[in-house]
C-alpha cells in the first residue's frame, strides 16, 4: 500500500536535491510500487504570510501517515521545518529523516552534512528523563543507504512504527 507522505525540507537551499528524492517515483512503474504519494506544494503558499503557512502545513499533514524530513546542511535551523516536525510528532505521524547532502545540485556539487533536526526535540519520560526524537526516529543517507530503492521501505517502516 502506498502511503501519503509529507516532505519537510529547506526549500531555498535544497530544492534541487529534494526534487530528485520526491520525484524518484517517476522512474518506477507507478506510485504504488514506489510506496508513497508526495503531499507537498510549498512553492504556492510561501508568499501568503506566517498564518497562511501554518494553516497550509497543518492542512497538508491531514491524511498523511508519514513525514519525511530531507536533511540538508541547514535544514535543522529552519523555522518551518521545526514546526513541521513538531506538528508531525504531535499528530502521531511516522517520521524519518534522510540526509541529502551527497546528492549533486544543479551545478554537480555535493554539500556538507547537516545536523540531525531530531536532536532539537525531546519528550519527557515518566521517570523525568529526556528522550530525544533522534533516539526515536530513524535517519538514512540517500546515497549511502540506496534511497532510490529503499525510500518506500523506509516510509512503510516509519508508518508501522507509528501504528499507522
């Protein structure tokens, strides 16, 4: 079964790399065999202001079972990525991260690895100790972990771990 996925990423810096991940299903027989449906349209909403962005993010998360954070060199510092992670966790989506810094950009260059954005969030356990989301949610490397062939598997794994 193909999952509806919300892709979270730093648009300005990583859009070229992200496009390669989000559109990899185009070379598969169909979306079902790819294992996911992309549920994002960031480009159209950005100019409408903060409240419109929040509403769009919240609406875009509806009917998704997984949030996939595409991690570039500056992703962890982006306000809207943090908002998307927070909201995804709150609503119980399966969440995973994929490092995309080794995907070549439009000039054929790779980038430096970014920080894991899940390190910035934690839950407080019953014993009062912090458990960081990076201890809960898996991350993968698009190049080293063969993302082209494994994205659907990772998405399904994240959904199942979230009970979806």
